[in-house]
């Protein structure tokens, strides 16, 4: 079987808005600050005896925790000018107190291993949770809030999992002035949380999309640009510290999904169950997919996308997506993250920067700590809730890749299956076959419903010439040009 680009090039490319996915329906806290102002009797701890002090207990002295301590110490006098307070780290809680640390312990600061050493210390104003995990970290965060300690955290997994509980607790603390801040939890150093909390109040967000996992973006760049294998790309990402301790969270798309859920809460005031968000990572991608993407004039990025449809409901997914070379996201390479917000007033705004790493992530935590110390009582942690519904379906142009055993009638059968499910084919592509066992062809559809694509793929997979599971990905913009 041999056929060429655009055999079925039947219909024009979609044009129109910049937002490529059209989703179709189918299937507070009071934030005053409770800083304890005190004259220091412990001169070892406090820079100036007359300056009020805010005291920190940090859970975690690893990558992020170490960065926070370093920045606080480097900019101590500047922060004092900025906030009118000395910001002092009193205790750092770690798992293994004997482990050497790669940062200098501040004067008067002690390393502890019991959470209670911080939680039960009434002189500690803020709890900074940078130890990770969702069990002990949850206990620590909830308990600190209950004890009136404002919390700063970088823990997206915890927020995504327990957002309603955290929100409920925060609203019960209404008048206590205890705050919850989490700028570092989504896209590390990019100030996207604060921006979504404050800068869209008069706007309406239509779509949030972007590269929100640095590890997989690093891997996809290595696979596409440097022609590395999946395994080599993952090994290099791990070596450089871009991968989570369990890389399945990255390559399976789960880390990105946690972040997308938080962004959806901020963009649409909705709390969606994480498991309802369709989540596909990069494990099914092959080099053939990159070849086809190149033939079409683009590349592949793992994106998180949440978008409003014209009925007002919102749908979302994590998936590899085809992105054209002239798309701003296509040139976001390596471990860099990028988020595009499409909204009525601002039209499109893009935030690009370091999504992980010691200093970028610690920088966001520092911004939260300094905001607390300044007595900054805005913005709300999660924006007001809304009745926006989640729709588990969307419309997009799709790219499909099918591995096949050669036989007569393949294109006819594919055409029939697509027709049965109302899917129009825009074009069929076949690159020259290097090895017969790698023979694969690709289809680009017109804009169709995701639910229809799933039916097409199930039917095609059952055909006897189809080898393995067909691969599919949405095309980011409906006005794409190959
Ligand atoms: N690293 C990044 O680039 C980045 C970016 C964005 C968000 N985050 C988030 O930031 C958090 C921390 O990440 P990280 O990279 O700094 O992790 P990390 O380097 O592994 O450090 C974790 C720290 O927490 C301590 N710890 C872990 N479990 C503990 C427990 N049960 N009891 C007491 N201490 C415990 C560890 O103690 P020991 O040192 O004694 O083992 C270590 O000091 C995570 O939620 C992560 O998702 C990280």
C-alpha cells in the first residue's frame, strides 16, 4: 500500500479564532495577616532587636527548601526594608537530620525531625511545606492552618488532591487572618497563580493551555531536535533533576494533570475530579510520529488544555498535541514551561519561564513569604466558586497514526469506519517505509468530536491489518496550516 499526502484532501482547513479546541458537551478565606510582632529577646535569631519578626518553620530541606533558605539569607536586609520585618527561619524539619545539607543553616536555626517541633511552636508564624507527598504533607498543612500559621507550599499534588478540604478549612478560618499561598505549585518559577488570582477579574478566560511539565518537554525536545530515544531522553532528564522521584508522574501526564486541575479552579471557579480529566502522557509516542509532525510542518508537545465551549461548560485534557512551527509553543524547548491564556479582553497572553529547579521554585515561595510578611491580604487563594460544568468531550482536528500489515483495501476500510462515525478525513500521509515492521500511515481529520475519534480508533484497532494500538493526538489550533 502506498499513498501520498492529501489523497483525501477534501476540505479546507478550519480558520477563525486562535483557540483550536472547541469543547462540546457530551457525555475564602479572609486573608488578613496574623503576624506576631515581638521585640526580640533572642539576639542570635533576630537581625535587629527593635524590628518586628516573622518566624518560619520549613518542612523540607531539599532542593526547594534549601533554595528558600539561601534566598532569605542573601536578601535579608532587603526583605527587612521591603516588609519592615525580620524574616527568620527558626526550624527546618527533614527526614534524616544527619544528612549533609547543601546550604548554610541560618544562625539560630535548628534541624528537627518531628513535625510537632514546628507545629507546636507558638513562636512560629508561617509553615513552609516543601517536603512533598500527599499524606504527611496534608497533615502538616492542615494542622498548621488550624493552629493559625499561614502556609506557603509548592505541593501541586496535595492541592490538586485535597483542594476542597483545604478550601473548606480556609473558609472556616475566616476571621483569623491565616493565609494559604502556593505560587510555586504550578510551573515553579512562573508567576501564573498570582496572575490568575488577580489579573483577570474583569476578563473571561476562554482557554488555558500550555506546556506544564518540564521533564516531558525536555524529553520531547531531545527526541525531536536531538533524535534521542525515549529511554535516553528520560535518563538524561532524570540525571539533570527534571524528573519526579517517580517519573511515571511526568511521562504519564499525571503531574501536568494536577497542575491543570488547579489552573481550572482559578480560571473557571470549578473543582473537577482529577480522574475525569483525560490524561495521556508521552509513552505511546514513536519516532514515526515526529517524522509525520515534521512533514506537516510542526512538532509534538505534551499540553494541558482546558477550554470553554459555546454552551459555557469546560472540558480539559492532557495529551501530546501537534503544534505548527509558527506557534509560540513550538519554540518552547528543554525544561521550560509556557502557559497561554486566551481571554475576552487580553485576547492571548503567554507566560514562559522555568517550571522547576531550586531557585525558580524557591523564588515563588519567597514571593509568597514576603507577601505574607508585608501584610498583603490579597488575592483570594482560589477565586470565587462557580457553577461551571465539566464536559468530557471536545472538538478538534486530530492526527491519527496507524501501524499496519500490508494488504489490499486498507484505505477503503479506514474511509468506511470514519464515515460510520461522522469523521471527515482531511488528508492521509505515508512516509517512505524504512522497515516493513515499522510501516505506518497517518490521517489528519477535520474538526470532529473527541468521542467520535475514540469510536473510530476502536473500530480500526479491530481490523485484521491494524498492528497494535493506534495513536492519536489533537492539533492545537483549528486554523493550523501544514
Ligand atoms: N524541585 C522542583 O523543581 C520543584 C518544582 C515545583 C514544585 N516542587 C515541589 O516542591 C516540593 C519539594 O520538592 P523538592 O524537589 O525540594 O524535594 P526534595 O529535594 O526531595 O526535598 C524534600 C525534603 O523534604 C524532606 N522530607 C521528605 N519527606 C519527609 C518527611 N516525611 N518528614 C520530614 N521531612 C521530609 C526531605 O528530608 P531529607 O533531606 O532528610 O530526605 C527533604 O529535605 C514537592 O512538593 C515538589 O512537588 C518542586
